[in-house]
């Protein structure tokens, strides 16, 4: 049985700051961040509304961790280029479509 794919995602808060995380269930994780409860990342608490800006499906947990680590080292200009589709991640991945992201946000 194949395990669930891992997703690396970028969320923008009302201050325009980007938060990077990973999960096997993006809809559930985004909902947890939105609810501002116990499961919300400290970096996002009280900074809503939140917008899911980018998500990429990766092969496994190790790849997702490496991608997250890499993304957190990038400057805002580079992150914006990835969000806009002008640059790609240096890892094998499948980008989640804008339509799928909109569905997760609502």
C-alpha cells in the first residue's frame, strides 16, 4: 500500500508574510491554521485572514522536508517567482492547480 503524498505549501497572512509548511492532508492543515486554535502554527496565530498561495505534491516525507527546508532559505523575490510559476522547485513535484487551491480555501 502506497502512503499518502506529502504537500509543501505556502500561506500568506494579512501582513503579507509567507509561512511554509508540509502535510499529508492540505485541506485539513489549512483549516487548522484558519481556525486559529491549538493546531494553528504559532507564526500564523492572530494574523488572519490567511491565503493559500502555493502547494506542491512531493514523493515522500523526506522530499517534503528537504523542500520545506530549501524554501525557508529562499528570499521573498524567489518565493514570489515560484508562486507565479516563473521558477520551479528544484525537486521532483507536481504543482497543485489554482483551482484546487481555491477549493481548499473555501
